[in-house]
């Protein structure tokens, strides 16, 4: 049961991040040519693979309870970030993530940027844009893959979930050649937030020494419980009048400034 | 050099802690109390989910108050 949920959580998280990375790569590729952005994508994926290959097996050697406490706590904090933002978006207190608007802004910036050659890269700006986009979006997925995989002892299954999402988003992106604005990204982020918070709560509590009634089956209560509470928060916050939100053009850490 | 270190630390702060650091502190405190209760033989499984709901509610309330 928890193995299936693990793959689902990793798949959804990875699909969301892949959609965001695709927007940045498309903005670089369609405006400045494909060779440098593709080198950037390949380099970023290689770095991410190394991170997972090093940290995945390494944290598997940490004693299970300590691992669950540390990783569960991090996952819980991380999941609450996702869930908090998703609730604020769903209730109208934060603007929805808009891939089409993000694409327009990135493409405009890419059209006006100067072209410089460095080493084997003919267009450094396009390379950097794609590299940073894929690496920064992928870091969150690498974190989720490593923590979920190590805790459950299913690193391969977690990698499979991530790989399937990347392949699917890439195929659709290549066919459409435009940002995947119609993907229900905000809903997916909400679901991922609920799953990360649930697994984080479960593992961190176990790591702290608490015994869950029903062991793994407790997740069948925690997940719907958090879902219900989150929907309740959304309903309550919708009644409050939000200020006008500026469009959410993506996290600033994916911005390329040089 | 200092700017690069600051950017590096800022990235990891944003990545791990996010917009509301009180949530992270609340999680750490909750798990500490959970560990103390469990070590004393008192059932503690109920504490983290209850704390998560309270922390999330408090954080959302704070954010929407700033909005208004």
C-alpha cells in the first residue's frame, strides 16, 4: 500500500516540477536554438543523477529510527510549505501558478540577452537558463526521491516514479512545443503537499518513538484527515477577502540573472 | 565571495524552511515533546498530527492577515 503511494507521490511531485522546468527549457530552446539548452538539460540531469546515486544509498546506512526522525522532520517541514502555498492558491490568497505567463516572461528575456560562447557551449545564456531551471526544479524531486526511497527501502521504485513523470512530460512537451498550461498543476501541488505532510508526520513520529495504532495502516487515516482539514482551511479562507495578488511567475530561485 | 555565500545560504533556507520559519520551529518542538512522551511510556502518536493542523492553521492565518 505505502509502496504504491510512494510511487504516486514521487510521480506527481516530479510531474509538477518537470512541467515547470519544461517551460524554462522551451523558452530557451524556441527563442535561441536548441543545442545549448539541451546541453544544459543533460548536464543538470547528470548532476541530479549523481546526487541521488550518492545520497540515496548513503542515507540508507543511517539507523532506521534516526533516519525516520531526521528525514521525516525535513519532509514534514517541506510538505507543509507545499501544502500552505497550495491552500493559499486554492483560496485566492496567492495567485495561481501560470505557466503561459512564465513562458512569455522567460522568452522575452531570452530574446534580448546577448550571446556569449564559453568552452564547448555556443550560447552561455541559453545553457545557463536550461541548466538552472532543470537543476533547481529537479532538486526538490531528488530530495523527495532520496527521502522516500530510503525510508521505505524502495529507492528504485521512487526513481521509477520520477523517471516516468519526466518521460511523460518530455514527450507531451516535444509534441506540443509549448508550455503545458493546461496541466492541473495547482491541484497536483495540493495533492503532493498532502502526501508529503502525511508521510513526514508518519515517519517523524515513528522516529521520535511514537507507535501508530495499526502501523502502516495509520496512513489511511492521516492522508484523508489532512485532506479534509486542508479543504476546510480553503473553505474558511475563501470567506476572507484577499488583497489583489500579483501573478505568480514562479519562484525567484529559478531566475537566471546572468 | 560573501555575496555568493549569502546566496547559497539563502537558497537552502528558502528550499528547506520556506516563507514561514515558525512552522519549522514548531515541527522541531513537537517532535521533541513527542520523543519525551514516548520515552516516558506515554502514547504520543496523536501529538504530531494535532500540531501539524495547529501550525498550518496558525501560519495560514498569519499570511492572510498580512494580506488584508
